[in-house]
C-alpha cells in the first residue's frame, strides 16, 4: 500500500496565490465598471461622430442612399461661405476677449474673495455664486431686462444717470455692439 501525501503550500506560495487572486478580482471589478461606460461612449458618441464624418463626404440630403461622393467639397464650400467666416471671426473675438479680459478678472476676484482679507467676504462669495444657482431661463430673463432697449431698462438708466444726454441703446439689436454685449453677459 502506498500512502499519498499532500504537500501543503508554503506561506510564501499561499501569499502569492492570494495576491494573484486579488489582482484578478480587482481587474474584473475595474472591467465590470469600465466596460459598460465604454460601450455606451462608443455607441452614442464615437460611432455618430464617425458616421457624421462619412456623411460629410457626400452630397446627401438626409434621406436615401449615399451616392454622390464629393470628398472635401463640403468643407471647401463651408470655408468659403461668408456667414461661416463671420461666425468663425466672432468666435475668435470672444475667445481673445475671454482670455485677455475675463480670465484675469475672474482669477483676481477668486484670489481676493478666497484668500484676501476682505470685509463682507461671504456676501461677495454669495453674489458671485448666485448666477450658477439660478436656472438659465431666470438668468436669461434678468439679462433681457438689463439689456432692454427701453430708456427705463437697468443698463440704459444707469448709463443715463452718469452720462449726460445719453440715448437708450438697443444692446442686442445693434449689429455693431451685440457681440460685445454678448461677451459682457458671458
């Protein structure tokens, strides 16, 4: 009769097995949380972007098969379109104004309110944070009443108080200043 002996793993081998099992469990847990989000991202973000890129290479009206291949012709037509060029110019103006005016003012206010020794610090924090709490609709209504072309509107009456013979301005109706009024609201 032969006796069978089972060799028990050493403590070192057992610790390695436990460590490997924990790493596999951790990898499975990471995959279980990551894969569903990645699948949704691929299905609802990346695939529509890729499909839009394919559609942009065709003269397609939105229905029917893709038959009339134009390549980069749509992009060439877009870049030569006056309205697109004007919109692109406005976007660059807003970007430059934001970087040179808004960002330094915002950083300065953040430093003064956050680190500075300012009387009424809580009040100023509240005043600066209130627009983020309001809904967009309420904020739009407030700005509409501030920028209204009526002489009794807030901005026109404040400017009329400080500037003699000030004429009420249609801030959102004048093509020459609407971009800058929009920038001030941002």
